[in-house]
């Protein structure tokens, strides 16, 4: 049975029909069982089909069609001065209108359902961040996201400081400006000094963590940057330093959560809220 790494290495040969029949059968068996590799194969196939057109000069009609599409799409975004509190927001990237205030029925995009979630978020964290206000444009997704944040960040066995450190390091690696500014506030609220936070960003092993916590932090970072190549040695090291399977899953769940949140926030260019109203993650006793 081929593994995912072997499939990715043989993918172009498979698409070109250059693999021996035994390996082609093994590829097909793996692809039947693996959604991720099927998706990768579709993307690679599409790229191969597109290569002949990449160096062809576009016709005037094609250029006009693309410009018209971009112009229409940009008309659906929010203007540059639509940030919360009158803050100026760059118009170079798309924006999403944020549900302000309570989120109740009296506000555009608000509802009793949204207001109930906002109240729960305020009770748990002290305020409603712009991230949750953006999700509130789609109440069902807001509810699902909040439940996920609660289960990953506010429950479980790992210390809140370690989870926030994983969130910050992952967000830094993913170049998410919102989270890189947001999570130092949470770490500071949990008692981590600014100097230690700065060292953490420069070197994830520089924080005052136990060997087990360091191993989990490194494992989460490796899994974010290269999930197929995440080191088995690092996983074994986490176990040797005392990490249980539950703790390993919990650390990777933080990584998984913020990988998706980073992409949501960066794609929509959600502006960071003022420090006084920042959402924080309370420590657990």
C-alpha cells in the first residue's frame, strides 16, 4: 500500500501514464481511500492542462472580461473607511461588513441568535472580537466556529498559555496579521512578559515551557508547515516527554483551528479591534 508521500512523488508519472501497471493499481487503490490525495491529483491535473496556456498572450477580449469581472467583484466590498470605530482600512484587499453592537435584530446582519452567541462570548472572554463579528454575517457558521473555539481553547488538559503560544506561532508562520497582533494580548493577559513573547516569535523553543510543552509546540508547527512530512521523531519525542495521545490531539487541534482561522481572517482582511475591546482567553485554574 502506498502512503501519501509516495503518491505525491509518483503523481505526475501516473497522470502521464508512465507508471508500471502494478504501481498504477496501487495508486488507484490509494486514491479510492484518500480524499486529500484525490484533491491533490485533481489540482495537479488542472495545472498540467493549464501549462500550455500560461505563456500565451491574452487577447484584448480576455483582458476586458477579466477587468470587468474584477470591477464587478470590487463593487461588492466595503469602502476603505468602513473599519470599526472609524478606523481607516485599506481598500487594496476585500473587506466584510462587521456586525456591530449587540448583534441583535435591530442591526443589519443581526438576530436574536447572533445576540445570544455574542453574550456567551462576552461572558467567556470579556468582549466580542472582530473575528466573531465577521462570522456573525452567517449565524450558523458563527455558532459552529464559537463551539469549536470553546472546545479547543477553553476546554481540555493543556495549559492556556501553551495553546495561546501554539496559536501565535502558527499564525506567525501563516503570516496572519490579525492573529499575530491579537494573541500577544492574550499571552500578556495570562502573565507572559513582552520580552518572552518577542523571543517566542523569534524562536518557538525560547519560551519558559516544559520539555513536553516544547515538543508539542514543535510538533504543531511542523504539522502546519508540512503535514505529510511532520517528523515521526518529533511525535515520538512528545510521547517520551510524557505527552499522552489526548494531549497530542489537543495540540494539533489548536494548530488545525488557527490554520483555518488565519486563512479566513487574511482572505477577508478583517481589521484588528482596539486593544481595549480585544477578546482574551481566560486562564483556567
